[in-house]
C-alpha cells in the first residue's frame, strides 16, 4: 500500500517549496536535510507530504515521550490507512536491583510496565517485519535501546494457512515458543485458549484475536474474532502471528547464555574468595 495523506488542507506558503527542495535533495543522494520553521508553521504537515512523495518508510525521532505521542497522533491522522506506529520506553517506573555490602542490604528490582505502550511497541516491530513499505515509526531516544534479536523475533513468527497440514500439538508448541501463554480463564493480550479443535489466540500487538480451527491435522478455518464476544469478524486464508514479546529468543541461544552466566559466576566467586571478600562471594 502506498502512503496517501488524508487531509482537507493543501501545502501553502513556503511549504510547497520546502517539500520540493527536500525531496529533490534526497533523490539526488543527499544524506540529510534540515527543515527550519517557527512553532505552528506546519513542519509536521510538510514532512508528511515529503513522506507521501518519497514513498519510503520513515523513522520520526522526538526529544521525549510527550512530544512523540503528539507526533504519533498527528501522523496517524494524516495516514489513517498506513502503518503509523509508536515506539517508546514502556516503563512507567524502573528501579534497578542493587546490593550494599557495608550493610548487607539487597534492593530488589522494581518496575512498572505500561501494557498499552508494550502493545504499541510490539505492533511497531511486527509492522517492520511484515514486509510493508508504508510504515512510519514515531519514537523517542528509547529506540536506541535493544529490543532483542530481530532474527530471533522473525524466526519465532507463526504463519498458518487454511488447508495447511500441521498437528495441533505442534502448533501449540509454536505458540509457546513465541511466548504466548495458555490461559483458559482470563483471555487477555498475549494468551491463547484451547477448546477441542478450536484455538483462540489474543494477538499481543492488536485489538483482535484469531481463531484456528482444526479437523484432524488440517487447518479447516482461520477467523479474525472479537476477543470479548467471540464473534467472527472476518474469515482469513492466511495469518501470521508475531511473538508476544520483543525479547523472544531461541532455545539454543538460551542454553548458551545460561552456560556463559554460570561460567561468569564461578569466575567471580573465585575472584572474591581469593581477595578475602567472602560475603560478596556468597
């Protein structure tokens, strides 16, 4: 799908010239261009027109989460039919763990994760890996921090088609590997439930759930459903289910990490024992 601005307004004043100059600069191979303007001069609308003309994915960086949210709302209104996504830190509060040897005090890690922002982060990652070209990601400096291995995230996606032959148990294991949790009592984002040959998955990055119906080892039906009522919204021929967490990883990488952590721990224990710091060694 191509970028298409939905707005009753058209570029006016200096905006058409700015749009043309920026687009011409990028087409000629220039790496960067700067748009100057006072507050309220329409810089956001100007850049939306640049994106529409260039037809290329865009990353919009802001100074903080508040401004990022404002830009997200504006670009979402300009491109309602395109993938405009929001990617900022999902911590409302974060206290790292700490240890004070002099008082033998351990301070436990404490944090609060914003569930809605977590969903939007996953939706941004899923949009980027979906192959779509009409993607705009609005972010703050939090985009500089790691979100896990993109290859592992992509490898953990589950794609199924109607009529595909796959055992129900193999499909369930694939969902678990993608960090979806089975929950028969509370159907919420990032969970799935099983009722006979029917499996409902509440997508971690959206408002909808999907239903996969088996007939033996064959997928008989794929449906997009309302997670509250269970009513069918749309019948599908194929669906790709992206992982429920950005930090998904493979079993092999997990085993290697555990081994490395154990080796590092033994090395540090030996070091503290050698210098007579038994408390830290424990």
